[in-house]
């Protein structure tokens, strides 16, 4: 598995992260086999959130990997907090309590990365800063980041937070690529030119914040997977043709399309299928040509100005 630096840190991470949101769909034997396969393939970065399975996913993961001190030092754990039933909560009390519960479920003394999960309209950045200081000084969290936040929201936090924000999880796939399209269609009077995120792609690149694309195979908001879908015949034809050229699956090419972008993104892969996981990991060895990347982009229905 190829590796990269996470944001402005010295932390070396795999270019593909293993998302654990659906690990509660596996029985104990399946979960253990899945986690062990990921480790064998060099995919040792695991992404969690306290809301996944209402915390059960973190517990299942800890059991599946047989967490102990030796194993812990050879894996990278990231989790998220801030989403509550019917609200968001970035209060100091909630962040601190959430992390304690996350650590207990994961059977570890620290997180490598903690992300704030979706923006809280009532955020008081001074409280976030106090929470981060306490978590960092106690050794419970080593690095911090956000999820689904735009540049101004990040800058507001960074005004108070001492630690660098090193990652931003954002929805991004071949069919959900507005952050890319807006940059291509600057000053055009068309749908793709609408800047919906404050130029978050360029902002993250300028500030050494790693973008972690989530739902890299989805179209819409969890409407379905574009691979093999009859809603995207031209896109699948293009992907399948390029996949045949490289002797890999269409899954590999869909991930390779994200990895080809020079922003050095780290896709979060949510599959619990071992073969698909392996196909995702293979994407690190594929470097699409500029022509292939744009062929896929256009086949998704994007028109170049």
C-alpha cells in the first residue's frame, strides 16, 4: 500500500483509509477476517465515528482486531464526534465525554486523529479549543481535523484552536465532484460554476489539510452506487474500458480517479467486502493519464467550458 503524509503532520498513512461504518453488518468471524485482511494488505488506517452503530462499530472493531498494546502501535485510528440525536454538539463537555467513550469502546488510550463530525451551528470555538488542549495535553488525541466544513468554518476554529487541523472529510466521487467542477467553470454562467463550498478544495491544498473523500462510489446523497448503474451508461463504459486496459476492476479505477488528483486525497472506503477492499487498495498502484482522468470526468456528464 502506498503511503502519504497526513496534512501537515509527520504521520505516514496509507493512501486509502478503511471506513468502519458498516462493520456491524458482519458477524464476529467475518469482522475478524475483514480487519486482518486489511492489515495484511497494508491498510492500517481505520476510520470510525461515535455514531456508527451507536458506538457498536467501535466495539466490534476492537474485538475483531484483538486490540492490545502491540497491535495498537501498528495501526492508525481516527474517530469522529459531534453528531447527536436530532442535533450537533461541539461543546467542550460533549467532545471530552465523547472521546472518553470512544477510547473505551476501541480499547485504546489514544486516538491518532479526532475529527469534528459535521458543522455545529451553535459552535463556540473557544470551547473547542479548550477541549482540544485538554485532549492533546493528556495524550488522548494526537491530531485533530474536521468533517464537511468550509474554509470560513475552519478558519474560525483555527483562530482559537492551537493545534493544526490536518484533515477534512468531504463528500466526493466521480459523480459528486462539484468542488472540482466549480474550479474548472470559473466565471461561467452554468450550473457547474456555482461555488457551493467556498473553494474548499483549493483552501485545503493551500493549508496542508488532507481531504478525505467519503462515499467515493455514491451518486447523490446515498442514492446508490454509480458503478454498474444503468443511470450512468457512458460513465461505466469509460471506466470499464480503462479498467480493461490496466487489467483491474472498475472499483480500482473509480478510486484511482480520486488518487490521481494532485491534492493527495485519502479516500475513505466503506466496503465490507474483502475482494472489493483489495480492489480499492490496488488503486494506489494505478496512475491515470491526464486524458483518462478527463475522459472519466466528461463521461459522468460534466461538460468542459
